[in-house]
């Protein structure tokens, strides 16, 4: 990827430089991580906002809750929680019973 140039404030540049020195990373790596954290923060803010809007609509929330309850029944898919399987597909508990 070719490098790009952006303008940042002197304060941001100084902070970026300090963080890079403190963490022994390049300023680009520090900036990449900071932007990723900010992206994740925005994602969860939007997710929470969406759920708040959904909860505010009683009918929509009831539909969502009913659908989630239907899907919860598939979590175990009828499997025995005590079964243990090997990588090659053998059930260890069944082998020990025979």
C-alpha cells in the first residue's frame, strides 16, 4: 500500500510520537491501532443505539424477543453436553462405555 499524507495537529503529532516511543511501535502502527479502536467504539455505539430504538418500539421488541427465543432452542442442537470428540470424529464417551 502506498503511503498517504494527512494533516494532523501538533498536539496529535506529539501524542502519536510519545505513544510510539512508549510502546516501541511505529507511529503508523500506533495510528492504525487507534483508528481500529475508534472504529470499534463507533460500531458498538451504533449497535447500542439500534437496540435502544428497537426496545423503544414495544411491538418490534416483542417480535425480536420471540424470534430470539426460537433460535435459542437450536443452541445445543440436541447434543449431549457431556460428549467429548476427537479430531478424527470419534466420540470418547461412547468408546469408554463399550
